[in-house]
């Protein structure tokens, strides 16, 4: 039986519902009929998209709203597959006793199975609705204790019920867009021959994030305290002190110099004591890295990437994006459209500072050559000077990491920051220093011990080649495409200072 | 200039190399010419696939082998984009001084840029080769210190140079297959409307992995020891004791009961002191979870998933798979083909034990109803009893986790393990207990404190519904599709007991 079901299930998924219904009408045993009915169950997203009026349908989902008029009872059933739910309409007059009893238990949040016939909807905003014949309550939802009622809840409140909040319009839409954007990331790189590399999460080198890294241990801390002796990391799980990685870049460079074009997309960690709307202790980063690629290649890739992602959002996240545009960030779609269509401007750090100096007095932090660009500077450059996305390049070496390629001037490095209106920096990257001697010099000049970098240095000893890459914080991207202000609303279960619930 | 380059780059990527070459032949400045030449640079994979004989080509990559005959010098250039490299042939007689000097420095591992014309190859196994006009050494590779020489190296040795090993045939192929399989995972779920959910890595509940979880902290352990006081986790970063997650399942269930169909794919951690070829401290897990789905739906999904992944490997990883079939695991492709084409058998645990008892004496561990199936039992079931993949269901509740749905017999749960020849269990899953009272009972029966599960329990209070899911260890899958025995060879930088190098 399973094989038939599996096969029919596939067929049903492909949209040929009608065939199944013919089969169903033929004389079949009760058990077979029940199983075939299961096959007829489609996501509400598909039911709405196909709009095959006249079809017998069973939909399962959760009650978003229930309202009654004199003649009808309306239930909006949502199964999370799309923003919009399926309107289920019951004739108030001909209700069976069973249906009446079930409807009385169908509170907001209850899980239902509703069967009926799909008809053209007289209501605006929906092509079809379900003329319901029968309803079964799968899981009740007590109105007196369910925290999500019809009324709008604050995002702050929703964070306290992170296990239930994806059932709301806002968080549900954010989760669907997160899924779409993640798939867009993989598709972009896959289409271009970039290989996905899982760089390690646990690392024994505290290369980049000195002081802001989480320690990972399986030492018994109570026993450690009792011993009165300093921790002996030779006895820890990894035989040395271990941390959570802040970036996969150094590791993925090994693969760029072997497979050519690669990227990482995984969680990274920072023990930063910042309780803001922009910081998380655990967040996901995308880091492409490619060989035989210099700064202009890197800039071109970053521009293409952003445009691809925004294009994907506009093409595939219509309903969710429309919601955000309407309710969260008016003008959102127009802004994405603009970034997607505009050629990204290019500007050196030196030229950028010259522009900023013209408006020096209007900034909280006075700009000067050598200063780290603040958010207010970045936004002024992209919003006022350029009026669109801009890639700022060639920063003073003192401002940037040791691995960036030193320019011929000896003062600047081949770094790039991609700035976009409303948030400023969205991408940071660079061409990497691929010359052994210069890299070693840079490491020392930053006051770092070269020893832990032995393998990173060796990449420059054996078949070194120019290579470049950048990092895009996935949640920063999501804040941009959803318009949501607080980073904790674009990740399912946010981790931050004093926050690791659920 | 950048915009033209960017545009041409895209065009070149799309394969219309010829147009670029026409443009190139027209009178252009030196700088423009140089930049356009960069555009002409394609991955060796594409060069080999397009095989456009007569084209002027510049290829960049690393020397795999160099050999000389009286009349010619052959360099196999590999850029990691594919298993096969590009054969570059230099006329030994007409060598310019520059080319001769460059070739003398082109040791194994050196990064080169080689330009010339693509011609039909007289050699077998390749359609085209590059009649080389010029060669430049981008990065040398000193023969006396480079650890990767022409000869084959042991996989043990390669693990010690994890930063260089993706340059080898075996690890390069494994990395490309890992990339393809990851993309296949996302594509499978995306096509079926499953949403990708990033469940948290850091967790404050040690729900499942009691005793085998890594602790995450930013307490200063030296200061802690000096204080002589037990750790005060209220002062730790998260305000409580925190761990690395062993599974995203409990979290992703929240999303299944909101969005309907979801999955996780992320790193999970186990501080297990097992130094075997099958264990890692850090590994990637795939965990789908879907609502309104019972055990048969789960079984159908698992079968479809495995077949999809194996089909993808056979369709998209031809060269790499052929290498593994030839050099690592003879019969590999035939075995994947067989699993892909066979209907998965179904068998209850009770029936499985009956089968095992018939052969009781041949096992190291004597089977009996209630025993945990050992690897030898699983392999016997799939290899000898069934002769193909089999899904074993309905295990004794004592053997399985608290969240599995209790059957009507009160003794077994709706668990399933998918067994395949050669390795035994590849997938484990279940229908989840969706009834509040029964779940609470199960938690207590396992001796667990219900309090930390408050939110998990609440999912059963508010609109609960039958739902199911399973877990597939990504590295276990990769061991299966590559034939590689040791799990440390299918992940870029393995983390295990006493091992966190690089």
C-alpha cells in the first residue's frame, strides 16, 4: 500500500489532483480511501495558487481568525506555507451537530482539518475559498491561556514566546524570507561554480576575535575550582584551549587555494557585551573566497550577489515582502528595486574622507584621513554623496585586518566595504595578502604571534595566488530585506547577553 | 571600466566566449585588453566541457604533474573546479627564454597562468588540450619542502596537513561531493516546500545529551579557580550554564507547528570520548520535521530523500564518483544505483527480532525482544534478510527518546530506522508524541525534569497536531556516497578527541 500512496503523493504534489479524485470516486476500501484522502491534502499555498474551482479538498492548518454572521461562519485557516490563509466558509443554517460542536472548539490557534469544495470567492483579495462540508479539531487551543490572541502583539512580547511567535504574521513572514534568502545564497554560488565548505565551528586558535570569543570545554568546572589548580587544557577534550569560531575565512582560504572558488555559510559567534538591536552572540555568516581574483573581481562579485539576492526576494517572496512594505517599512520594495537596478558606485577611502570633510561639522565624529568610518559617515556617503550603493576601497592598513593585501603605497590595503542606503555597511571584504614575506610582516606589525598562523602562512609558500573574498552577515541582509529593525526578529531563537532561552 | 568588465564577465560566464574574442581582436588599449583577457579566463571545468577547439584561452591553476619528452613538455593544470585537469603542451623546441625559465620553476603545486589555443587532444581520456604559447608562474612551490609530491599519500598523513589536503585527488573529490550533496539537500526540501530553519547552536537546556555536551562560557577560568568559589552562572554570558546543541529537533518542532514543513541543516556537537572512524565531536545534521504527518509519511519522505540524494550524486558527480568507485570502494556506483532503484522494505522491530533470532548463534550480541539493535544485526537485516534497504519501525519505548509517539500497545513507539547495506542505520526518526498528557508522562518515565521542557510541552497545549521527522548525519551520508571509511576524510577540518588543529 505504501508504494501506491508514495507514488500518488508524488503525483498529487505535481498538481494532477483530478486524476486522484477519479481514482477516489471508484469503489475502494475504507482504509485505501482514507489514505488517498491524505494524498489529496495539499499545502494551502498550492491550493491558493492552483485555484482549481470545483475540487474536493481537505486542508489542515491552524485557525487564524473565526467570525460569524447570521448566515455563515468564516474560518481563516493558515498552515504556514504562505502568508495568506484559506478562507473556509460554513453555512450557519445547515450545520450538522458534529460540525457545530467542532466549530465551537475552533478557537484561534486550534489545529483543524477542513474538507469541502473549492469555489470562486466573492470576497476581494482571494481567488478561491473553501465551501466547507466538515471540520475536525485535531488540536484544541484554549482561549484563556493561549498567549497569541487576535490583537497585534509587540515584537518585544513575542520574543518571550519564541516557541510560538512563528505563528504570527510578522515572524512567520520573516522565517519564510530567511528560508528563501538562504536558498538564494546557495543557488547564487552553485550556479557560479563556488563550492560550499563547512569550516569548523570549534577552533583552537583565537586568531581574530581576541577577548570576544566563547570558550568551549568539557572540564568539570566544580572539580576544577575544588582542585585549586589552574585549568590543565591538556586534559580538556581537545587537548588545548578551544573556542567558538568568529569567522571561517582563514580556514576557507585553504580550500580557495585548492578548489578555486568556495564559500562558507554557517554560524559564527561573538561574546560581545552589546545589548543592541544590531548584535547577536550567535549569527550566520556568508563568506565567499576565490582564487586568481583581485579586488575588482571581488567588487563585481559582491555587487552581483546583492542584486541577485534582492531580485530573488522580489520574485519569490511577494506576499511576505508586500506585508513588510505595508506594515513594517514603507518604501521597502522600492528601495530594494533601486539597489538592484543601480550600478554600484566606487570610491576610495581617501576620496570618501574628502567628501566627508566637506560636511565635517554635521557629524558627531569628525572625519579625518585615518579615522574608522562611523555609521553616520557611511550613511552620508551612500545616501547623500552617491544616492545609492557605493563600494569604498583602499582603507588605511591600521584600520583593517592583517590578512588584507598591502597596496603599493605601503599605507593602504585592498579592502572594500559595500555601503547601502538606510544601514550603511552591508558587506566587508578584501583582496588577501598572498605574498609570504609581506603577510608575515603584517602579522608581526599587528603585534600577533606568527606561530599559530603556520598553516595560513604555508598557503603563501606553496603555490600561492592572488585571492579575494568578503563577508555578509546573514541577519544584516535579513534586516535589510524585511525592514525589521531588531536583529532578534530575523533569527528563530536569538542568542545574546543573558539570552539563551528555548 | 568596471561596469563593462562586469558585464563581459557575466557574458563570458554564460559561455559566449566567441563574442569576447571578436571584441578583443579590435583595437583596444593595453589596460582594456588586459582586463578583457581576465574575462576570458574560465574554470577548467568549463574549458573541458565546452571544448571549443580553436579558442584562445588563458587558464590558471596549479601544477598536478609535469613531464617532459624530447619534443614536448606536458603540464597537467588543475584549478579544483573538476577532478580532471587541463593538459597544457609546450613545444620543447621553440621555447622562448621566458617560457623556459617559467617552466623550470613550475614544480608540482605551483600556481600558473597558461595561455594558448585549445586543440583536439590526441591523448585518450580528454577531448581537448591546450597548445600553450606562454606560461607565467604566479606562485612557486618549492619541491624540497612541499609535502604533497607526485606519489600517493596515506589518508592518515593527509589529515596532518588538512590545510593542503584538498589539493589531492581524494580529498578534493570528497569536498566537491560534499558541496553537491549539501546543495541536493537544500534543493530537495525547497522543491517540496520545506522551510530551512536555523536552530540555535548555543542552548541552555541539556535536554538530550546529558553528560556528552560541551559547555560554552566566557567566565575567566583562572579567576574562577583563584576565587575558590563555585562558578556563578548568573555572571556568565548567557546568565545561565550554556552548552553546544546536540540536535535542533526540539527547536525546529516549534517551527513545524507554525510553518508546517521545515528542516534544519547545521552543526551539532557531542563530547563523546570515542576515537573511532565513525565519530566526530562536531558534525552536520539534517533534520526535517513536518506537521499533519504520521509515521508512514515520514517513511515515504525518508525513502524519497535518500533516492533523491543518490540520484543527484550519480547525475552530478560523475568524475568524482568514478574515482571513488575505481580507487576507494569498488562497486560503489552499483550499490548507489541499487538503493536508488529498490523499493525500501518495511518491517516492525518485533518481526526484525524474530528474523535475527533465527540466526542467533551467529551474532556477537545475542538478539532478543527489547535489545538495542547492534550494527551487526542491522547489517544482517538489510544485507541478508532483505537484500536491500529496509525501514524498521515500532521499537520498544525503553530504547527510544521520550518524544516519540507511544503506540496503542503501550509498549512500542512510532520510531523508524532506515537501514542500508554496508553501513546499517543511515536515518533515524519518528512520529512525535503530540498528546500533552502522554508526553508529560513519557518525560517523567524517563526520569527527566519536565520544567526545562515547558515550551516544548506548550506546543502540545496550543493547536497540537501529529508531526514527524528524522535525522540524517551528513557525514554518514558522505561516507556512504564516497565509500571513504574514515569520517575525518569527508569533513574539511575534523574535530575529535584531542583534535582541533587548523
